[in-house]
C-alpha cells in the first residue's frame, strides 16, 4: 500500500460561502488536472504539490512564513 499526500492550495469550492467565486483561488478543474498529471508523471511520489501551493509549502524554509500566513489570512 502506498500513501500519497495531496497538498491543495486554496481551491474554488464551496465549503465556505463565496469561496467558489474567489479570483485568488485555483479553479477546481485546474487543481484536479494538475494533480492527476503529477500523479501520472510521478508514480512513486509521496507528496504531490501543485505549483500554486509551493510558495506556502516552502515558506518557512524560504524565510517567507509570516508573509505566507498574512496572504492566506487576507482571503
């Protein structure tokens, strides 16, 4: 059995009212397409990161943690 962590960015869905309309959020179809492409091209991956989530995922390592949290909380 293999476990793969999917790391989504903010995606246009409706868990919160209005989130599906947020221009800063990645359209759900784009997220699904990129994720499926990454899974197909990286069959042994343990973590799948779409491009949009990488600045947040690596913000602490890159010294941008405070800016990343401020960006997330501004939406």
